[in-house]
C-alpha cells in the first residue's frame, strides 16, 4: 500500500489545465473520466432543463472539448471535415474546414469525425478518419496541417477511426495501430514538424492488431510517459523519443483473431487498467519497470466483467465501469475485488459512451439517448433516469454547472 501511495504521489497528468471548468480532452481534466466540478443537474429531458440546443451537420461520437469561453466540436459538412467553435450560450463563433471527409463505414455508427479534439490552452488539435491532423488557434486560424495517410500510408482499420490525439508538454501524439506497419508519431505542437516516429508492430493475429483506443500521457517522477493499449499488449513509451520503456503481453493468450481493442486504459493509484478481449477481461498493471514486465507487474486480472467500447473511470481507489449491455460495476482498483454491480435497466440496451464520475454521481449514457444517474456510494443506487431519445455515442461533458451532451443530431446544454 505504501508503495502504491508513493507512486500515486509522483504521478500527475501533463499540463492541460487543472481548472474544473475546462474539459481539455475526451476523458476530462485528468484523463480518468472524473471531474472535481460541482453543481450539476441530475434531471432533464428534451424539454426540461435544456439551456440550449444546437443542430449539428454530421453525426459523430466525438466528445465536445471546453477551454475557457470556447466549446470545440468536430463534425463533417458537405464532404469536408469540420471544426466548430461555440460559446457557452450555444452561439457559433466560427467554423473551419480541415480537409476532405473520409466517410464512415459502420452502417449505424459510421463517421469520419469520431476522434475528439484536444487543447493546450492556446491551440486546438483535431484528427479525422481522412488522416488529417490539424492545429488551429482559438480564432479558427489553421497553424499547420498534416495528412498521416499521405505521409505514411492509409490506415487499414476494418472500421472507423476512434483514437484521439494526445498532448505532451511539447508534442502532439497520434497512435496508428492497425495491420503492419503500426506506429506512434509525434509532431512539434507549434510547428507541426515531426519530432519522432516509433514503430509498434506486435505479433497479434489479424484484427487483433487493430486498435481504436486513445493513449494516456502521464508524468511520473518528472518523466513524461505515454501508455498505449492495443495488439494484445500494453506498452509504455518515452514521451520525448517514443522509445519503448516496458511492455505487458498476454492479453490474448488464446490468440483470438478478432480481439480488436476499443475501450482505452485508465490509471489511478499507480495502477493501469486495460479492458480487453471484447469486453471479457480486465488486466491491472503496476506502473514502472523496464523491458517485458508481464511476469512481474500484473497486479490482477478479472474475467467476464469488462467493457468493449466504454472506457472505465477511476478515482480514490475505485474503478467504475459500464459494460456495453448496461451493467455498471465498482471495483477496488488495487485488488480487483468487485464491490458492487447491477444493470441500469432490465431492458436490452447498448452503451458506447463512457461513464463519468462528478459531484458524487456516476453518469452513464446509453445509445438510445438515456442517461442514468447513480449515486457514488458503496452500493448500486440509481437516482434518476433522463431521456433525450436521440442516438448518442459521445461521452457527456461537465463544465460551468452545465452538462454538454452530443447526440448524432444535436448538441444539448443541460442546465438552468
């Protein structure tokens, strides 16, 4: 326990802005699905407690991103990739096209703009299925633009791109994990110059090579580290060079061909938890080490309770996960002990949005556009059910006492 607390004490996120009103990346201020913000409504509908609603030009699972007075949303319009900037009244400040749309493949969930933006307080960085990676200032001016497909070849993912760009102190990093060659690539944030490119080719079979996850950037003992889940492995990389520090293998011991990974990892208490195996396993890894640490750093594994698409949230020694079929569970992150679990409804549901823990509540949104609000306590306790009734993949965002919910049709702002 003392060792875990020591690791926790020296692990912080790279500078993204600790202001609870900012939501600088898709998993929130701390990349863990948790926010310290307070004062949010727990009851709403299409007509009740809606401060405003803005129609969107194209469907997407992209999460809105907030910094200061700006709300950034990716979409598509008239065959072009689109970035929209709104203010907190829902008024559009500007729109900017950033390359040609590459249409989505999935019949229902398809989109060319699933990746979420990320910001550093001065610039916003966006990435699209077309391969376009773009840096813009907060006035909508394009600072630089690259196309990863033109530089390194088109991705070979069987489905729509999901990974979002992440930021280190000086770099913007993208993970391209698919059929070989897979790689991580980092660009200078201010100039767009390539800082490094690191190949990440594993021996995973067929579709197991394909990953839609988003990396994590953490700082441990003053050292920025990038954690990556995909292709039956978790790897840790030096942020400055991309060089691999350690790896954990064995996430697919049966060498299943179709174990593509969608849910991203989460870190808390010096433990990285990796959902895998199409929602069948959780693997908890103690941070640190060098080389292949599979035999020394796996803290625990759990079978039969995980998530395929939703990424868990983690805080204060607890892991909160929502399965794709509507079960919500709380685990002890140090031991893997299941503290409680139950289904939000007896009906058949599907979840793609990730759970968010904020102000003593757990918010879980299903694809049908219903959000279930649970109390963050030592047992399953459902407080209220809120129905918007529009197809929803995106994770809700909590800022300025309001909740932003992006459906395939509209951006809702929930608040008085």
